[in-house]
């Protein structure tokens, strides 16, 4: 398969191969996105498009996709090849060091949280973020840092909340009616601190219940292994469970950020993680199309090698191919709107499931959840003294 390099014409088909399962070409992608894909890849060198790049747009795309650190490292490494103007390298360098400062603070914060949870007798698995960056990139500064996500056993929610309260974290304020509805299908609790500390999310599952993703968390916890993070005792997921989590997480967010695919490229031993093993594992769990979509996106965007049998299976899944086209179109958007059209969200979540019964369950559950939350928002006070007392309501 021929991956279109950044210096190819923008109007040319993005990917073309006689063995490709796609009957129609993937939508053309911008030169800025092409360059960003090259920066996020695991290859040693990149090339800059011969046509003029919109560097402001490139910066915004890199920021939105969580790839500013990788963009800086890749372009700075190729600076002698006139890969980017000096002032753009400087701008990316500033963003890189700003992220590094956040990483340093976040690392200390995560260590403190893990020590507190361990002291309270709560098992904890760091998810994504700094711990994942260290495992996958070998350098936590190469991954954009954000919230701190920690997996805990569901039975330990109250104990974990008390441990965080001792560190002056408090639950995120949500209007009471909306909070009751959200908690009925949520898979995590959100905590905020002061002094500029990162938001903390304590997860007890991989996805909200309305998405009908029902992993056997007891079995997953049974496969975890002990490890240490900066002197703190914690747990790590089994290799296959980590691959499954990353697959579910990306699918849950419709693969709107390239950083999630970049993570998958760097899974330990990815060339033989043995995607067939991960494939069969997801098939057995009932999430085959989620895995097919993930693998197809990695193949399309990063030339990740796949066995012929897997490509054939993807080619026979027309819905998977259509979902990939949709994802590629959204990757070129500079504005990342988490509140995109609700029906589009529900349609994607339903389409990515293997069986009609699962799709109907997802669609029904998501429609009910969205309707209940919308109703709670409409009924919540918006004006007058009640609104003023509610810090979650925006002025005006």
C-alpha cells in the first residue's frame, strides 16, 4: 500500500492500493494533517509539503490532536532539512517546555495520589497520561498531559473519595438533578483541587453504561500486576487489557485525537502484539468491529502492517470502512467540539458494534441518557438568586 507522503498533491487520493479493501478513496486530507501524521509516526524522518503550509493551522491541529510534543521533536530533529521556519520551531519549542512543566507537576501529583490510595487500601491503576507516556514513549515529555485518570475497584469508590478529600480534592460540582442522572450511567467520578492541580478522574470501568461496554472488571483486576511509580505502589493492566482499554477509549471518543492512535503505534512489541491475539481477544469480548476500525485507521494513516486475513476481514465489513471515512474527515477539523450533534454521536456508537442487538441497546441507552440530562438542564434554575448560587451556570 502506498501512503501519500506530505509532498504529494493535496487533491490526490490519500491512499491507493490494489489490495485495499476500500472501493472508494479515503477523503483527501490537508497538507497540514499529512505533516502531523508524519510527525506522529514512528519513522525516523519526515518531509514537508512542497506547497505552502498554513503553519497556524498546523499548530492548531497539533494542539487539538494532543501532538504538540511529537510535532516539536520531529520538526526540530529535521530542522537542518528546512522542515519548518525557525519562528515556528520556536513556537513549538515553547509549547513543548510548557507541557514539560505540566508533566513535572502532574508526575508529583500522580505519585501523591497513588500513595494516598495505597495507604487507604485502594488498588489503583494509572490510566493514560504520564504513566502511559513513560511506558510507550520512554519519555513522559513526548505526550501531552491533561487530566489524571486512575482505575479503582468499584467497591472502593467511597474509600477512594475519602482519601482524595484528605488531599483537599472535592467532587466536581454538578446540579443535583443532573448529577443523579449522570451517576446512574457514569463510569468515573471527577475531582478538582486547588493551586492549579490537574483534574482527577477515578474510573471503575472503561466506558459509561449507556455504551453497553461490559468488561469483566473482576477478571481484569485479577490479571493486574504490581508495580511502582515514583516510590508509590500501584498496579498495571495486563497487555491485552491495556490494548482493549485503549481500543474502547478511542472508540468512545470516535478517534477524534490522533494521539490515541499514536499511543497504539507504540504498544510494547506492537509489531507482534501480536495484533492477531488482540483481534481474537476483542472478538471474544464482543467488540470485533471496534478493533477492526482501530486497526484499519492505523493501517490507513500510519501504514501499520496487518496480516492479509485481517485486511480481508476489514474489507468485508462495509460499516467499518464507512466509519473510517467519517473519522478521517473529522481529523482535519481545527475546532474540537465535544458537544457535537447528539444524533451523530449515538449513530457512531451504535454502528461500531458487531450485533444488531448491541447497536439497539447502545442507541436506546444513549437516547434515554441524553433525554434525561437535557430535561434536567432545562428544569434547573437559570436566573435569579438560585442561578447565582450555582457556580456551574454561566453568566448571561
